[in-house]
C-alpha cells in the first residue's frame, strides 16, 4: 500500500459492519502500520475477526481519542479520516528537497524525539498519566524543548517549592478577569530531562490539585480539561492541550 495515497472503503469494517473482503484487506493493512510494536501484526486475510475488532478499538482509543471506541470504521467516519491524515502527514514529513531540507518543518508526531516518547510512556506506566497529555504539555510549555528557563532541564514550567533548587524566569499569569500579567517566578531545576518527566508525572499523580484529573486516566481529553485552572491559570489550557494532541496524533502513544 502506498503511503502517499488515502485508503478508501466502500462500506463499514469492524463490529456490526458489512465487512466486505476488499475493504477488510485495506483496513487490516492500514491498521498494521499503526499498531504498537508490542502487539502482533494482523493477518491480512480479508476476514474481520476478533483481533481485527480489537485492533480497531485500540486505534480508536489511542489515535482518535475515543473514550468509548465502537470497533468500527465507516467510509466517512472520523477513524478512517484521522488514519489517512496521519499517514499522509508522516509521508510528507519524509519528503526532502534536493538539498536535504525537510519539505515540511512543522512539529508532528513523526518528528518527536524518541527520548520524549519513551519518557512520557515511562511516566504513564509508573504514574498513570496519559502519555499523550505529557507530550502535549512538553510541546506547549517548552515549545517542544526549545524554550525553558536557562539551565533548568524543566520543560513543564514546574515551579520550585521550599528547599528546591530554582532559577528565576519571566512568565505570564492569567488573572480572574482573564488579563495576562507579566511576572517573575522561581522555576525548579532538574538534574536531567528524564528526572523532569518523572517528577512531572509524580506531581500529577500525587498532588491534591490534580485529584479531578486523576479520575480520567483513561480519557486523555477529559484529563486535559481537568488541568485547566489547576496546572495553569490559562482559562484555555485544556483546550490547547487537546488541540495539540489531535493535531499531532499523540493519542497513539498512550499505553
């Protein structure tokens, strides 16, 4: 299957679908390109059995962000649309000019540093924080690692507590009447980036301020919404995190 071409089906595939053989073959091949490495590839046989149903559900949960995946892909539904968009985006990001410069330079899931993905997934295993949320926060808070307090190894904007090493840096806080006010605050210093990811996960998993978010560990969008007003004063914080997760197909990194 060509990575530069959209997959099209004539009828629904999956649970309760019409499951026409050619459609199932196309979907099985497409799904295999997205399944996590620890899940065995589907047998591309045109038969829509239990493993194909479950693969669809897994993709819907991790890539599409469905809270209640239905295990079916419709010709004009969101699952097929997002799968095709993600596939085409990955293909475009691999295209280079004759000088070797990427033809598309915007941040996408295909260009995320492996270390960031692994650190976010490690935090999910240990702390139950959705990896997609952690990665989105890394992208938002630090400009994907390009903007953070000097010598801090702190890409999450975590403030320093009593007795913790810190560096002073400028930031903006939103007031109750939604006005941005410039201020200077102490930001925590971490010995390494891995330590920052681990402590970020610990903060979200244990601090009373994030008790509401912890109720939605299996629902990244709701988890993001619950961070508004608690993790940041920005009244649109949750919406920004969700937008980053959707635009960059970060749901697929959730375990």
